[in-house]
């Protein structure tokens, strides 16, 4: 049973509520007026069906306002709002029915005009159900939140796709003169002529779509930027594009941004302030997208340098704003590995691309961090190629047959730069960039030649290759004009120093002295022999041979040696008869044949003046027992000229009278035939010299393996260092041992070498 205190408390509450509702009027007249006010307000707020014209009723606004005033004084507006929101929930099916109809049309056509019509229809529902403003902001905001919540619960998943398409069409509207289909909607008839999408944006705001789909709206603009950059910038490297893209943003994208991001601005300055943050984001995306595009094209951009200079400058500016240096390095390294660093690429092409990479990456990143990271695999690969040094040296001396030069003619000639220790007392010293690796040094060589030479640990290899190449070029000169080589030597002196080029100066002086000596000998006795006389100790090793010139050629050599000994009694000539070329004129019974041939071909045809038929083995023995392959090639030259005929048993016969198949038509005809095949280089290459020198150390290696049984490569290297003059690296030793293994001299197992007995 209830206590007296509880009864008293309930009675007090009842009396307070009754007094509030009755408002102190006699009897229950106040309560009756409250009930009437409730009915009027509830009927006024009750959500109506817009599809039913009969549901619209005319209300006496004086009574409505009076009713709301009565409920406000009775503090019953919150309860009325709760009742109203519940009625909205129950009537939501009307909206849901129309949403389903519009979305069905969109799903069937993918036309965003149905999404626009749906949005404008939702605004009609929103305004039809909205309470009067006199009720205050609290009730209105509660209604808005409830309407948004119920609307979002109705929208199907495909609405996001349609809404994105609709937003994209508003962006195209600003960028195009052709209006989209939704611009013809009746609700947009009185919209701004230049911005027919303005009512749409107002509707988006009222329905809460701007906040709900903020990231989707941004993504539309991002995709629009990406599409424009792909279409307008792909493959266009000869003109600056970043400034042009920013102009396009200011003219086409910023006006569109006013609607979603600065609609409420009351002045230009306020709009600019509101757009500053989002504008910076979109500018960042422009730089990022252009950077991604140029990064993807970077290999071809480098190939096209210097015509692609503008693209490199754009990329430099983009990378200052967008941190994508790592992506650039990875992309270029991957492209180099796939398209450059493989056996099918010529060393000259690799060097040309490497030089372009050096120049391009210095434009993008002057400190050289990107170049250091990209160049490392290229430098390692070039070190493994045997002809890398030769290609670099050929470019240094201006080899006309080497194609494009690695050296820029406008680049000043300067000495090779050496790495220096950082001077921390220098007031202009700067720390290394933050993304530099532990091995990076900011004072890397700046000119291209120094960078190429720094591929190797020592410049001595280049000097040796310079000597070989210069020797070959000097020996190939026929007209006695050495001015070009003299100029090359002077240029190389600047780069490599005076001491490194002393041997080259001796070689050049030998060529001029040889010409002077030959003139003196010819003045004493005219001869058809014109040898090149060089100093044996100052020239790279020449190709050796056992060939001996027979007959008149041997007589010419002896006679020339006597005349030389008269002129230079303290010196003696040592002939290398296998080098050079000989102009011959063969007089046969029915024809005359003129030919420029190597000495071996001349030696063989001279022997046929003794007898008409020779077996090939006798010919080989007569000229110094040359190998059979070389002899066969030399004799094939005369067979092709129709001077000799090869018999089936390895015998060759002189054709005094031309056979019908080889006859040129008339007797006593003269035939001039150039050199049958290209002369072999007279000078041994650096690799050949190293191989010959390594043969000297084979006796040491053979003795080690004989006495100690088996040794690892490192142990062989450490023991060879005790031999006089040994200066090979372990990699060079490994190459020599592998060559010995192929010849069957040694075998290797688990990295241990032993003799193959």
C-alpha cells in the first residue's frame, strides 16, 4: 500500500501539471483550450503525401500560431516535436516509394538526370514537411537531422555512383559550353544562366549531401584533374606544362569550387580565404599527377634530352612539392634494367644513355642524390663490360666512327676532378641531403668525363687504352697528316695531366721522324717500300707473327735495312712483315690484275712466280708456317679474283689464262681490287696485353697447385702478390682461371682449384 508521503508527492505533481496546462483558468477551461491547441498544431505539422493533391489543407495561420504559443507556454513543444518526428517516421514510405522510382530509372539508363530530379524532389519533401520558422532553430535543426537520417536510410547503394556522376557533370558544365541533360529540369528554369547547377548545390547542402559525400566530391575533382593531365601532357616534353595546368585550374576548376566549398562567401576576399585550403590540396594533386606521369615516362624523356628539358624542369618543381623521389629512382632503375642493362644493348648506347641520365638528373636534383642512387647499377654493369674503357676513350679522342659523342662540345675542357674530403670550415658548406645514403658524397665529380672515368678506381686503365687507341690511329694514317692526333693529345693533357701523355707524345714524334727518315732513304735510293719506324719501348705491344716475306719482298726489306743502317748506324730495324698493306700488279698472259692486299696474300702469290702449283702445306711452310685457317683465307682472296684455282686435294694452281667463268671479257684487261678484308688491328688491345701478361704468371700458378695440391682463389691471389710486377685484381684472376678451366688445364669444385692431370 502507498504511504501517505507517496500520496502527497503524487498529488503535488498532479496539481502542478494541471496548473500548468489549465493556466489558472476556472474549472478545466484552460485544459480544454490546450487540447484544442494540440490538435491544431499536430494537424498542421502532420507530414502530408505530396503525391496526393487532396492532402493539402488550408490552415488559419493565426490559429496555428496561437496554438503553438499555447503549447509553448505549457512547455509542451518538446513533446509535440517528438510526436511530429514519430509521424515523419511513419510517413517515410511515401518518400521511399519515389526514391525507388527514380533510382530504378537511373539503374536502367545510367543517366544522372534522374539523380538530379531525385535530389530536387527530396527538397520538395523537405520543404513540405518543414515546421514554420517561428518555432525556433532548435526544432528546425532537430527536424533537419531527422529528415537527413531517414533519407540516408532510404537511399540505395547505387545512389553514390549516380551522385558522383552528377557531380562530375557539374564540373564538365563549367569546363564546357554544352549543358548536361539535367539542366532542362523545370525546377532549374529560373536558375542563374551561367550556373544552372546553383539550385542543385543548394539542395545538396539542405539535404546534407555535401557533408556526407565530401570525399566523393573531392575524388571527382581529382579524377577530372588526372584525366586532363593525361590527355594534355602525355608525351609532350618540349614545352612547360605545369604553369599551363595551373592556368587551367584557375580558369576552369576554381569557378566550380565556389559552389561546393565557398557558396556562402559574401565577398571575393572571403571566397578566396575559404578556397585557400582546398585549392592547395588540388594544386598538390596537380603536381602529384604530373610527377607520376613524368616518372612513368622518365626513361624516354632522358632519351629525348635536350629536347625534353621543359619536362625535366616541370618534374623538378613537382618533386619540390611532392615527395616522390623514391618512386622516381625505383622506376628509372627498373627501366634501366629492362631496357638498357642487358647483353643486347651496345656498350656505346649504354654510355650515351648514362651520360643523358647524368645531365638530366642534375637538372632535377643538383646535389646529385638521385643520380648517385640511379647510376650505381649502371656503373657496376659497365665495369663488367670489357669494351667500356675503349668506348669512353674513343669518344675522348673524337673517333669519327663511334657515332654520337659522349662529350658535349660546349662543355669546357678541364682536368679530371678527384673526390675531396669535406671542408667543415668552409662558410658555404652544406650538410648532405636527408635522403642521401651513407656512401653518398656531395662533392662528386661534376663534369661528364670525370664521372665516366670514376667508374673505375684508377685512371691508369684509361691511359693504357688511350695509348693503344692512339697507336692504332697513328698507324692507320696514310697521308702523313697528324695534326688531328696532335690536337687530341693536347686536349688529353688537360684532362689526364702531362706525365700520363708523355708516351703518346713519343709515339707522335716517332711518326713524324719515320716520315723524315723514309724521305732520306728514298733520296739515296728510290724504293717502293715505305715502312713506319717506331720505338719499340714506347709503343704498346704489336701483334706478333712468324710470317717471312719471300722473294722480292725480302730483298726490298734487306736493301732498306742497309740504307737505314747507313743513316742510323747505332740502330737496327726489326721488321714486322705481317702488318701493313701491299699494292700489287700481277701480269698474266691474258690480263693484268691490280690489288691492295695484306702481306700474307702478297707472300703467297709471290711464291707462284717460282712454280704454278703449290700444296697449301708447302705454302704455309715457305712463309713461316702460318695456321691453316689464315692461309686458307689468304688464298681464297686470289681464288675469288680468278688468279688461282683450288684443286680438290688442297693444291692451288696459277691461272695464267683466265677460265671462262672468271674471265672479264677482253684479254689484257686490268682489274683493280681493293683490300679483300679489313686489316686486323696492329696493336694489341689492353685485354690482349693483360692476357699475355697473365700467361707469364701461369707458371707460378702451376707450381703452386703442383706443390700444394689445391687452393682457393683468394689463396692463389695472395701468393701471386709476391710475384714481381703482379697487379691484377681477384676478379681478373678469376677470369684467367676460368679460361684455363675451359682449356682443360685446371678443374674447380666448391671454389677450390687444382690441376687437371
